[in-house]
C-alpha cells in the first residue's frame, strides 16, 4: 500500500511483532484494509453466513510469519501487506488471523463446486507466492508457510476424521472461552448424571436386554456411526429395536427425500400419517420389531446413550447427532448445528415437538440452542424431557 505508514506508541519501528503494546494493529493499517485479529474474526464469521445464503464459497489463505528471523520481521511485514494489496481484489478481506503469527486473506464469493473451489484456491495461493517471490529475499521466503482452506468444506463420507475445518471457525474459540466455566459445569453434570443414571437404571437395562434378546435374534445393543461436534464420528449406542441384517436403503431414501422437501419449502407429508405434517422418523418402518416399536414410542431405546455421555461423545442436552449419510445431504447452513456443542440425548427440538417438526425447524432449534445456551436452559430441557417422553409427544 503506497504511502502507508505504520505507527507505534513508542514512535520507532520495532524489531518484531512482540514489541507492539496492543493486539490491535495501528489505525493506519486498518484504514488501508488490513484488519486486527478481532475484526478479522468477525469478518470470517460474516463471510461464512454470506456463503450459506449465496452458496458461493470462499477461500481462507493463512500466511505463517511467526518463523521469520527477528531482524527481518518488520520489513517483511510491510512488504507482505503491500503484496496482498496488489495481488488481491478490493472485496477480499485481509488481516491478522492470529496476531504476530498468521496473516489471513479471505477470497470472497469464488463460487463453483468443491473441485472448482479448491482449484481456484490453489491459484490464489500460487498468485500470492509469486508476489512474495518477487519482493522477498530467498531466506525470508523459505521461513514463510502458507495454507489454504475452503468453505464449505469438502465432505467425504469415508473420512474417519472431522468433516469441519476448525481453522474456518476461529470466532468460536472466543465463545468457548467466555463459556469455559459453564462448559466445565455442564461436563460435570453430564458425568454425574450419566453415571448416576446407569447405576439407578441398571435393573431397567437388564429387563430391556432380556426382552430384546428373547423376542428377536441379534445383539442387545445397536451400534451406529454418528457425526458429533465438528463432524467427528463416534459409535452411537441404542437398544436394538430392529431385526438384524436389515437394508438401510429404505431409510437413506427417506432421509434424502425428507431433507430435500424441507430445503425446497415443500410442506407435503413425508413418512407421517394422514392429516399430519412432515415427520423426521419413519412411522411404519418394516424393519422395527414389536418390542422395538414400544421402546421407540417410550424412548427406552435411547437409554444406552448414557454410555456415550460418560465417554464424552455426547452430552445430556445438545443437538441431535446425525448419521453420516444424513450429514452428506445437509445444506451448508445445516452444518452450523454441529459447530459449537456436543450432540445430546435430549435437546430443544425434542421438547418442542420431537419428530413432528420439519427438518429445517429441527436445525433452527438446534442452532438456537447453541447460540443461546446456558446452564439454566439445559435444566429447563432436562426437566421438561420426562414429561414429553411420558406423553409420547411426537414419538414413533
């Protein structure tokens, strides 16, 4: 940025970033379009929301400047800021992703599908590298590492890791810091509640296990892969309510149609009875056993999830954990429900209609829960859940 000056409180140019008294950049840089860490985090969050609405993805490029030799840091920073001003568009967003360590550049509204988005991101990174190659000395360039990250993230149903890239959600770390005490208390309640529940309900577990085993062939527990916080997979436990070796195709097709109808604003009945609205669960699933139908109606099949809570995969209260092939069908904004809280046995949507709400409404309730979460809200949901279960509201 020609003519730009960087002002410090000491009145002299420092040798390195560590000499700056504030985590915010001087106003001279901010006016030139280079944001401080706080503002850049806000811009990243807003860009995610824009991409969810416009369905035009973006690329976040991170330039690691933390390993630049101390004597070269100040001069190199000024050159990089100038390079980014000339090699990026006016609508692109530049600033500190992590103060003194990583500079971030958000290339906005790139559009295209996953492969096109990744290809465009590689081209952007090459363009920045080429600009630095012309302006920076070789030994300085070797100390700089750059990475690129695309939003929405590439989804691979066979991936065993996380589907969501936490780099793209830097603003959530600030929320977690503010909630650190509350989250510790929440986890304490989860451990105490799940452990107490497993001990107190041990006779119920035994009785259900005998019924399941004596009425159909197969194991007592049903194990299924589910998607948790930030897309991390875990083994989800329930009492088996279906015949073994059943074909999941019928449920895959149902889920795909249900989510597609919800996304299109289609209000037609999906899987429900005459006169009902759309429901999330299949009402006449031929794979369910007679005792399984009773367990589903009373939610007794959900009790083994207390083990998941004790393990730390789930919480007593939280968003519903989806199946991977369900997650694969998610719209971009749907994924937000798994970006802040562990999935739960019960949640806001379960006490607000359970299976009778539409898919989009369920997602909105989960997002509302994560945004407005408090220990008080958890207590209200936990108190209301037994009443909803006893009344069998929305259960199938």
